[in-house]
C-alpha cells in the first residue's frame, strides 16, 4: 500500500504565494470591475469521487475498468488514470472532462492549476502520456495547453503543482477542460490529479526546500521501511522549472549520524551543471546535529591538527551536480559521518564504491534510474570523537549501500557492506564486499525497497550481485 503525502492542501499552501488580487488594480469591461467576481471560478478535489467530471474512454483496449478511476480507500490520491490492471498492460486513451465552466467577461486573467503525481513513466517524455485540452464550443474541438510543471519522468508519485495554465483567451466564453491520458504497450504510467481549480489569481511556484511539508512517508522506490512514529526528513531542491526530491534520511540524535540516506540517481542529478559548492552548513530541519564547520575535517581525540577522520558524505557531492541547491544540501551536517581519512577509507575503497554507483546509474549504461540507500552501523561504536561544538559523535562500525536498478520496467539489485577500518595498501575490490539485498537486510535488521511489488522483491533481493554481469564485480 502506498504511504504518501496525506496533506495535499498543506503542501499546496506551501507551494504558492499568499494574498488576493487587489480590486483597485482591475477595471475589466466597461461598466463593471472584478470586485464582485469570485477569485475561484471552479474547483474539484476528486476526493473519493470524480465529482462533476465525466469519463470518455476513447480507447479502452480491453481494460476491464474505466481509464479514469477513484481509489475509495485512498481519496487523497485524487483522480487516477492508468493502462495497467491486474498484472496486464493495455493501450488506452481516456479523457476526464469537466462540466461547462463559464468565465465572466469581467475578469482580466484566468488560470487553471492542479496538483498531480506520476509513476512508472520510466524516464520517457511525459508529453506522450499526459496532456490538458480546452474546448470553447461544447467539446466539438479541443486545443492543447502545456502543463508548466510536472513531476520528473523518473518520479514515483512525487506530488507537484502543475503551475498556472493560462485561460485568459477564453474570458467571456464557456469552456470544458479535459485531462487526457494515453498509455502504450511498452509503458503504462499512473497519473494522479487532485485539487484542480480555475482561478483569477496567479500563484507562482517558489523554488524552495519543501521537505518539511512531507507528513507521511512518500512511496518513492528508494525508501526503506520507516517505523511508525520514527522521525524522517526529506530535502527537495529546484531543477530547471520545478522542485524535485533530493534525498530522505533518518537521523540518530544520540550518535549524531544519519542511520541511512535514500535517494534516486540518474543523469538529471549527476550530469555536471554546477561545481562542488563546499557549502558546509547545519541542516535547517534537524534540531540536534553534529557540527563540522572547520575545514580541517574531524580531528583526533587529542585535539591535534591531524585529521584522523574525514567528513564523509553519505549522499556524495558528485551525485548532485544538477543544481546549486542540490549540491549545497549534500553538505548539510546531517549527511556527514566520520570516515577514516583519505586512502584508509573515505578517499579509498569508499570512493571506489561511490564511483561505481554513479557509473551504474548512467543512461550510457542503459539505466533509467538507480535507487540508492547509503547508511552506517552505530549499534556498537568502536570509539567517539568531538565535533566542532564539543558534542560527542559516534564513529560508525560499518558503512553500506543498497542499490536497485530500473531499466524498462525491470529491476535488479545489489548490496555492499564494509567494516569501517583501514583498507589502505590492501588489494581489495568491491567484489569482496558484495552481498544480496536479503543478506544485508538480515545483517542490519532492516527492510529495503519496500515499495517493490512482493513477487518482484523476492527475486531481486535474493540475487547475488556477483552473478550478474551488469555489476561487473571481479
């Protein structure tokens, strides 16, 4: 069952600007103004029902239900369109059509907007699958309208606002709105639309870190199990014209390290558009955290100037070069754990693993998305160090990565577990640390990739990565 954002209205409020149109700004048509016209012309939440919208199954392709449906157990998902049902793939086209919406001549500007989410697009252009069309002649002809803001084509139900779709050319007319969904034999995304409105108020989408709006655990593929009541955190960052998820994590405020950091990897994140920022800073969402502000890394226990431990990234800086904010967030102290310095661990075998993971994520290796969980084990700390504020930080016993590769709807997985010790001068390769995801789960007492279908997870998580040529472990 998907556990995702249950507070869409709260999230929408966080995504848009406040305030209403100043009546003094508008004159409208001769003999009238906008003062007596409602700001909101039409709204529909799709909460548990399709409301006044109707479904036109233009092409049903054998699908045993309407293309557009509602999940009564999860009304917060809104209106749902999909060409996948009961384990089967269908080529469909379905239109979700509004009732007549009258736009009074007195308005100066009018906009359509909605929240929406998507999954299973497998990196393909969303324009192939989702669109908005407008008719001003009762549905006899339709004009396509661009959706300014959509989730990533690699997204798994990341809810974002559509942005403002201008309807100003239709002022003084009666229109219908159609949400159009199409699937192919190869790809059947699931599209969810909620909180649709037609309004005279323009609402900009700020490019801020919106992670604190996540009140429920998102159903992103990289997410491991989160215990009920356990605090988790999400960071989002701007990419081009939208906000995308950057990473999620659980922070242990006793040991002052993140127990795990989960994130997606694909060219969108790793293709170099910005340089490394070195923007070391406190995480704005976490109250108690280690502080690593000094450039000398983490000093030895005697207070000398020799850095026996580096500031080790769990989500590497080089994995987030898509935007400045993406990269800056990797330097939050909550993403850092003490790692043996330089060739001993941080710039040795650990860096080798980080580089391998980036290579596996690249589209040049035919990967759509690589889902990664990086973490450390602190149940029996070997020793401690002091941070720059004098707080005691636990030195992890071990570090690990669990990775899940998506390619054209199919998954393979691998895991790596490294005791935290000095490997310098030793002839070791990544093969020595590889294990199945099942084995890592048993070792850690964790459940990774909980959003994989059970039948897929059983096979993927049991496979020894040494036996799969893709990982190239020698």
